[in-house]
C-alpha cells in the first residue's frame, strides 16, 4: 500500500498532466513597452492592430504582411475568451484579440519597442490588453 503522501502526490501529478493537455495558454502576454502596457508576443515584441481590418478579417497581405508579420496560429489553435483565430487569404491561421487581427512590425528591433504606433496616417496601433 502506497504512503498517503505519495498517493496524494501521484494524484496531483496525474491531474496536472490531464488538465495540462486541455489547457491552452494565451498566444500573447502583456508587458511594458515604450508606449505603456501592451500585448506582446512570446519574444516580447509589441503587437499591433490595423484600422483597415474588418472584424475577424485581415486585409494586410503581400508587402503589408512582410512589413507587419501576422501573429500566426497553428492550424489546430482554439479560440478562448477574447482570443480568436481567423483565416487569412492564403488559408493560414492568425490570432486576433477581441476580433482584431494582431501583427508585429519589422522596424521594432528589440522587445518593448513600439515604433509602429501611428504609422500610415495613424492606422496602426499598439494592441492594448
């Protein structure tokens, strides 16, 4: 018969493993940037929204997507809370927050930079949590 503490530890590990398989973490986090608190990707790079995007639809393709790389999602990514997954024109998946597709900016060179805020006649904005 297993010691009660060992049994409790094994149950805790099993529950943790089981719930971890179904738990999904947000595709971005919040961090301090040069423009204040913002959503950032896993590398700490500031995320942006684009005013010309329709709700749940990215219109940033081609050269636009080269300059503003989309925050890509895996093909099997699942929406959760304020996070949704949209399908881009090329069929690939992209993360959106509160319906707004998210992007990084190629001219941001380090975590916390937010040089894309206000670009293109103020149509690009730091994504706010």
